[in-house]
């Protein structure tokens, strides 16, 4: 119906001089954009189905394809832009909640890009990472506050379990169900080779991946999918998911049509039933309830594994973090408002939560003011895009970072933000076997290793430039940062001075 | 121009130290002679000394050396001291006026003991009580600064070349079993005497040559435990770290070196299992107290002196021995100036502490 | 000896191997010129079934039936690689019938053709291996 019509966002431009009609685009587009009319011997494209995932563009052997943003538009209106108008049409037509995938794409400020890093000169020499050892190893977990000795005077070592990382980077939670088994395999193998950890997300741990358990964080989310004794035993750490940066305050919903075969088995729910993760954990309505769950998990794992509590960055994140630190948790993971997701209501993703840079600075300062910073480690995520972001995060006070979107990009994702359709052309956010095939873990895991290795080298270069040879000397070292284009309040919250001071 | 404590001032410097293991007194003149020859390593903007064993007649009392901007600061401070301590002796510190040292504040010296009633009330051990009082005076009483607060030891410092500072305080009239000295080369004008080195808390003194890049990471960690880094200097934070690890966590000097100049992980991995476990535990528990950046420090405290370089050895340090005397300095010439032919002279490896202690007999005598 | 092997779990049925093969053996240096508006005769063919696809090319058998059956000696085996001299081929198609893998086929000219591991063109390593977007086709010793 004309009243429902929303013009396509993207147009497929085919250079007819270059196209050799190999039909790879027709065969590979899961959205059925391309077709070949053999009677007329012409190639056709249906723009309205195109999601700008670049699958056809990357595969075309003669580079004959181009996807462009349509120049069709409503009358230019800075307030009612194209998206605002089309969203109304969609909702008037469907009566439903708008759904989106991946992280907040709106132009809110990116504080990483307004922070600058120091380098040593003259009074303090920089260090050359190619000639001197440059250490990036970190331990996450609770540290002892008082040294105890036995009768002989020897130090009694800590009972607090810590996890060891070769670099302060971990792969963040992405559930099996939101991403494919092949994607999980790539993450697990890369984490093992690199000496870091990956996270199962709330979809449970597939039995084929128990072998990578030493490099796995098992997540206990509000739906408790796949949680049982062996699951908890299998991982190196247990993470309680209280919230997620992309959708603070709400839960998740994987429709029953996707709960089949291995997904159903791994989540331990019947095939065809909807997998609903409720908004709160229904046994955690307050901080003291959280403490109970933390200790239940520790009892179940014999106090051998650190417990992580993951929260979304919201307004009173500092107070919440302080409560969590006192609840017995070993590590606090904070997810900023730019965090990604397989599917979330658009309005929540784009309007709820706060930037991770500010949340991190506030939490680190608050925990130090209360004298409890050494009782927990802090891990942050929610759009860490490159090694400079990592250096800045650690200087603000983080022990390590969680990356997810960056990892997906390394595996082939083109951020077309159509994951919720389940037709990911790159084999990542889909369960359809013919699409999942497209993500070859042998290729993907190597790309993840390459990415983290490259970042490790860049981090070492930046550390050496600052005259530091050990990452722990950067943690919370805010004097190594300066701000540009930030107002007094922002500088004060971040705890850094302005460039020039 | 901001004052010390309002802005962080990087600096390069000179250090020197002498220690007689048998407890024999060394004249202050000797240490002045040693640091004088390293004149070019300073720029006249700060110099200072620490002497141990210099007040044998008051060896059981705390010796407070205090700077006052004016008389009202002195009066307020003395009121505070009288409430918390038994003042056994007080006087202006003896000085010799010299044109090379100008703008001096009022400098007073007190020999005190904590009031037993106050101690009992506060349920604190004596040293914690004294350190809290000192920190309270320094942060809360305007214009007053306690720059030395140990037993049978004293810090002498000012803005000027160290040899001139030594002359000003008449150090040739003092004798002690251990002396450390420092000459400063800061890159701004601090203009404030309290900013010179050594920095001290109780009987811990630190003289330091270097600039630590981990400063803010260290500061923001140590401030969780009641310390306030008001001067924003490296020496201040190092002293607080040593006080915390030694006095509060009761680590010995080797263990402290394992925290602040921790061996590289690659070296720890090759150690024997027992040492490996220990180093890994200490380094991990106190990860934020790892000091990075060039440094060469001389730590003094009751009966002991420790010399330590950062693990990449980015600052010079030379150690020598002759008989019972041990000498440490930034340059060999400073040692040879006061000890022409030592038995042994060497440069310690980065990260390896050199620990010098009074022998048993001397400990009975001096402590 | 290295051969072209296909790991069918990764084959997506995109048929790009066929086009890269045709281009590599076309003698042209421009892909568009080689392939545009032409029927291609690739020496590797993708076969598709229910849920599986698989690219078939000459196995360079150790004991080749095609060479045995060739009446003119157009097919020979040198260093393990089975080569065809098209000038000698009389199109009797005995080899097509004998090949148990179905990887010999008529070329554009009528003489037969088959994969020769890109040794006669300027490709270097086999074009199908280079062009496969999912590493389904590999060139290795087994």
C-alpha cells in the first residue's frame, strides 16, 4: 500500500561494462537482492532488500558492484530527518517496537577521541620496545589487603583466584544463538592461542568447546540458559550478567523458531520454545541478593574461580560498583552505552546508558576514595575500537578491556546492523547452515589472532613512548592523559587536565 | 607560577650516601664534601641531607624539624604539639647565615614523646600516632611544615646548592653513622623549602634521582591508605610506599625491592618454584606499587640504608666499600672525593637492592 | 606431490573457482576481456546436491586411466602431473568415459581439457585455490 511505502536506503549500482554475469552475487546474497533473467540475459537487483552488507561487492571478481546510499530523500529537515519520519511509518504500519542490532550509531560524543596520550622526552627517556622487555601481562581478580605470615615467617599466599591474561584484552560475551557456532569456535581458538579469554554469553557452552575451558568465561545471565554444574566447572571464571550496555534495564528474547537442534541443547530448553531472558534476575532484587548469588557460585565452584559481575553503565554506576565490590565479586565488568547487541529495541539502544569513558573514570575514582580499589579488577567494554582506546582505558583506571564489535569485524562483519533478521551474509549472526558455512573458523581465528597481536605491538610502542615498560604502571595513571575540546565538568569527571596544562 | 604541590615538577639530580656499619660517627662535613663535587648535577634550586645517629643524647625522643612561614603558624603548631606530645626540648635550629641561602623560613626543632594518655585514648601504636600527627600538621595548619620526624635522626634541607645548605645548617657540628645527601635540578622554580629532598616520614628518608612515569598510578593507589601526596613529588610517593610496605605490611627490604623494582615476568618464570611463587604473589598483590621510570634511590631508616636502581638501570649509581664503611653515589668521583682508595667499587644491577645494616654491636649502641 | 583438494564443509557453491579458472587459462591479462559475454569452459566444475556443494577437478591419479586409454598419446604424465597436448587430441572422448571422477571435459575447440594445476599459465599457484573466498580449495600434500 502506498501509505506503507518506505523508499530503500541503499541502491545497487552495477557497472555493466565490468559485469561478466558469473552469478556469484545471485548465489551469495541471502536477502535475494540479485537475480538473473536467463531469457533476457540481464542481471537485476531489488534495492529494497539490500542491507549494505557488501557480501556481493567483496566477492565480485571484476569489482563491478557498488552499494550507495540512496539520494532519494524527504525534504531536508534538521529535526524530522529521514530516519525519524520512516520510523513513524514503520510503527504506524506494524504497531510494534522498533528493533535494531549492533551498537548505538548516533552522533553522541566519543570521549576516546578527545583524550590525548603523553610521551616522555628529555627529563625521562622513552623506552624502545624492540630492545627492552615490555610487559603486558595482567592478573584479574581480588588482591590481598594484608600480608599474612605463618609461624616460620613465610608469606601465606592468597586464596583469591586470579585469571592471567597475556594482554589486557578479552573477547566480550556474545551468545551462541545470537552468533553462530563457527564464530564461537574462532573466538575460542583465538583466545587459547593468544593466552586470553572469551565469553560464552548467555547461550550456554556448546559441548564441542569444553576443550577450550581454560580460556572461557562462562556466563550466568537472567535466563540461566545452559547453567549446570559441569558448565560452571568448565570455565576459568564465572560471569553474572546483570546488564548490558546496549540495552540497560531490559532482558532479551530469542524467538522459538531459532531454538532448534544444538541451540536448544546448549541452552537446555525445549525446541521451539522462546528463549526469554527476563529484565532482572528474578532472584536478585537488591545488592544483598547479588551477594548471595556470588557466594552460591563460589560454593559451587569450590572458590577456585573468580566471579565477575557485568553491569551496564548507567547514571549511578559508581555507587553500584562500590556495592558490587563489597558483595564478594572479584571483577566488575562495565559495558558502556555504545555496546553492541544481536537485537535490542532501537529507542533503548540509542537513548539509555552513559559513555564508558565517564563511567570508568567515576567508578575508578569512587573505589579509590573508599579504599577498596584493590579488592576488585575493573574490565570495560562498549566500543573499544583500537589500541589507543585500550591505552586510554587503562590510564583512566581499567585493568583490562572487553571487545566484541572489533572481534566481529575481524571475522568479516561489515556492520550492516541487520543481525536481527538472522540472515547474516558473513556467517556470523545466523544459524542457517548454508550461511554459517561462510565463516571458516580456520580463517577467522587467525584474523582474530592477527588483530590482537597487532594491537599488542601498538600498545607496547605507546607504553615505551611514555617511558613505561610494564602495563601495571599505566593503570590509573591519569597524568599520562590530557583532554582536548572538553569542558570543565568533563575534565573533572575524567580526572584529567586539559592539553597545555 | 604554581607552587610545589600545585604542579608536578620533573627534575634530574645528584645523590650520595655514607654508612658506617660499626656505628662510628662520621662528621657531616664528609657528606657535604662528597655532594659538593657533583655541583653540576644540581642547579641550585634545592639541596638536603639526612643524618642518622646525630642526637644520641635524645635518642629515645622524636626529633621534629619544622618550617614556619610566620610566628602565628608556629604558635598554632605548638598548641597542637602540646595537646598531643610531651615537649622535652625546643629551640630554633642552629644555622649560620650565608648570602648563598636566602628567604629562609623560621626553622625550629623539638624533641618530643607522644603523651601516654593520648596514645591510650587513640588505640594506635606509637609510630602510627606520630605519623598521623605529622600528616595532620602538614595538611591542616597553614604555613607549617614538619620536614623531619624520626628518632635520633634529622633532615636538613633548603633551596640552594647542597654544599651551601650543609654550611647553612652547620653540618660539620653533627656526627652520625649514616648520612644521605641530595642536590636538585628541577625544571621549574619551586621557591619552597619544603619541596627539597630528602623527603621523610618518621625515620624513613628518601633521596632520589630520577623521574617516575608511574607516578600517578602509584599515587592514586597509595592514597587509599591514609596518605596524602600534597607535594606531588616522586620522592614523597616513594617514601609513602616504603612506609606502607615496611611499617604497615611488614615486608622486609628484599620483598620491598620485589614490589617496587619487580623482576621481569620472563625472569620470574625462570626462578626456582619457591621464589617464583613469592615474586609472582608480591608483584601481583601490589601491582600498582611497581615504580617505573628512571630512578636511583637511597632509603634510610633506623640502622639501615638501601640503595636501589630501576630495573632498566636508567640512572647511574656506584657503590664502594672500605672496611666497615659503605659509600653510594651518583658518580664515582663523589666517592673518591671522600675515600680515595676503596677496597671494592662497583655498579649494582638494575632492580637489585644493596642493603647495608648496622652490625649487632652497633645496633645496641646506636638504637 | 601437491594436489588441489576440496574441503567440502567450506564450499559455498559460489562457483567463483570456475570463473577464476577460466580467466587464468584464457591467455588474456584482463578478466573482463576474458570473461565478458563469453561462455566459459572452466577446468574445475562445482557439483551441487541437497545441502552440499563441491568443486571437482583432476585428481592427477598415480595410476591414471585416462592416460592408459588415450589412443594418440595426447595425455601424458610428467612428475605426477597429467598433461594434455591438445594438438594431438582427436576428440575420441575415451578419457572422458574412463575418468572415474568426471573431471575431463571437451574444451571450446572440441579437444579435451582438464586441470593442469596452472603450470602452463602465468598464474603461479592454482587459480581456483587463490580465488576461493572460503579456503575450501587448498593446494597441499596429503
